[in-house]
């Protein structure tokens, strides 16, 4: 079953994946997941299931990331500009 993603999500993930391939970060990411960095001053790393990408709530977070950073994320991976508690609240609704 293919996941249909908005073009913004595809571009963000493509950039994130290429940055991860250039670093050692991707070596500890299990298949079916991708890393995101969340937080204001000290970003925390989370592993997110690919299935979240087709969820409207998560797509809203991806839109925030696109607005804030475009497709150039400072952490080398996908950085989501929100507080950790907001991220956890959104992802808890997706389980």
C-alpha cells in the first residue's frame, strides 16, 4: 500500500533522507521510521513511524517545518519547530 503525501512532505523527507545518508545518524534508524528533531532551545530527537506521514495532524507539523526552515533543516534531519509537549500531544493522538 503506497502512502500519498503532499509535495511539501515529500520534499522535506527527501532532503532529510539525503542528509542522513551523509551522516552516521541513519545507522540507528529502524526500517519504517524516520528521525525528527523537536524543541526550541535544545532539540530532542524522536523516531517517527512513516505511517504518520499520511495523518493530517502530522502534516500540519510538516507544514510548520516547511514555513520555518524551507527544505534546509539546521540539524541535518527534519526539524519540527514546536515545543516538545505539543509534538507529544499530536503524536499521542495518532497512535
